[in-house]
């Protein structure tokens, strides 16, 4: 945790947010967008296909969201699902989730959208969700949370964190 905090403090204020004002071009391959959200190809894909969905308005992370923000998570997820539907990706090959600070590379909320399988075990571990009580909705200890777990936590009035929630 100390290392993560040091990295966060070091990053703060050093550069403008790379995910604010994303446009299709040499730095981003935008696959779909609307007035509130943008979906683009991840520059270092961890799975056979890997995309990020972001809000156009700057939100730092999943930790900043509360119960009244659950619609944002649902909107991000819906954009990913709709895009995968257009590509006829089978439901069992889809995975969606968020990294939890300080285990984030960019301080702008972004939903990871994967078409499985992962490229290797190291990348699979980086995006491993943990569960408590064998429930898809209850998060255990970990740095990655699946979208269904996120919605469940927020709808209960909880906050997303590294510890079980």
C-alpha cells in the first residue's frame, strides 16, 4: 500500500489526464461513442480483444462512486455489451471490470471489457476478480472488481475498495 500511495502522489499533477478528450487517431482507436461515453481499444491488450469504456466527464476512479452513481457503471457496461453484441461475441467469453486504486494506471474511471481468453496467466492474474461465499456479487480481497460486483456494492450503499465489500 505504501508503494501504491507513493506512485499516486508522484503522478498527481504531473501531466494532464490522457483519457480526457479521447478522439480517434494515432493514440486511440475509438470503436464506439455517444454523448457521455467513449469505447476504444486498449493499447496493451491482455486478452484476445481488450477495450476500455470511459465517461467523457472526468471521474478519477471507481472509489469515487456512490449509490447515486450506479447508473454510470451500468451505462459503461451497457456500451461494452452492445459493442460485443454487434461482434457476436458469446456471453461466456465476455468479462467486464475495474481496477481499484492504487492499482490503476490512469486516474480516470475506465471499465475493462475483455473477449476471453487472456493472452497468458500473468495477464489473467492482473484482472482476477475474487469472490466471497462463492457469490458472483460479493467481492473478496483484491485489486480488480467485476462489473456485477461493483453494481451490487454501490446499490447496497457501499464503497469499492481493496478489502472485501
